[in-house]
C-alpha cells in the first residue's frame, strides 16, 4: 500500500511507486549523527532493498535488519520516500531534501549488495 505522502513524492519525481511492505526488511544503521541518507537496491527475498543511515556511510557492518513497519518509530521522516523505486536515493537534513536516481544501485551481484 502506498500512502498519500509517498504517492506525492513519486509524482514529484515522475516515477511509478514501488511500495515497501511493512513485513519486508530494511537495513538501518542505528548509530551516527547528521543528515539522513537512504538508497534502494532491487528487493530480494524478504528485503525491500532499502538501506538508511545517519551521517557518513561507514565501512563497518553496522546495518541492522528490521521490518519496515519499525521505521515509523525510528526514522519517521523517511516514510514519504519509501515508495521510490529501486535505483533511487534521498538525503534529508533540516531545510534540505535531495532525491535522485542512481543507476549503479541496480547493478548488484548475485550475492546481493
């Protein structure tokens, strides 16, 4: 299901919504401070393809899988963007919203990300 705010974001960027069902998993880095980036790879298995973190992306393996339903508690500001299709990114900060397409996100190997 796509919310009204998700539909509006997809319309602004001229894309067909691809819902993120609440029961699929996303990767959320639990630490960090600063801007809130997110990116979407193609969904695979029980995952929606989303990875979301705060601040700089670390090389550390600090992403925890959790069901998309929990994002409303942890990072509610991301909810309007979760129907963007695979290949899309966002960066949220106070008074800032950047959303763009990144073809490289679709080029994932057989083993995943």
